[in-house]
């Protein structure tokens, strides 16, 4: 498939089904880079998000996970 944005296709079953029948469900993942910061800290930088993923809603969902203490170690989110 040709998407206007880049991402990783996760799994093979959906791709096989799409080629076999012309229909299939593809699971896409974002591309993330790890950048070194000062004082031994690291930043996760999302460089590509899957097609039709709303960036502001994604940030809001991550913020909710941090607020609900389901994810820790995040000090800044933009």
C-alpha cells in the first residue's frame, strides 16, 4: 500500500490478506528516534506517525496516560 505518510507496518497477516483478496487490515506503528540530552537524559522523538493519526489527539492520549500514572518517566510532552 502507498500511504502519504511513513510508518512501520506491524505484522504480516494483513499484508497477505490484502494481496490475496484485495482487502486487509494493516496495523501501523509510528517511527521514534532516541536523542541524547544533557545530564544523561534521553528524549523520544516521534518522527513519523501513521496515516490519519491526529497529532493533537495522540499527544492528549499520552498526557492522559502520564496523568493516570500508567506511564512514568515523561517530564515534557510537545
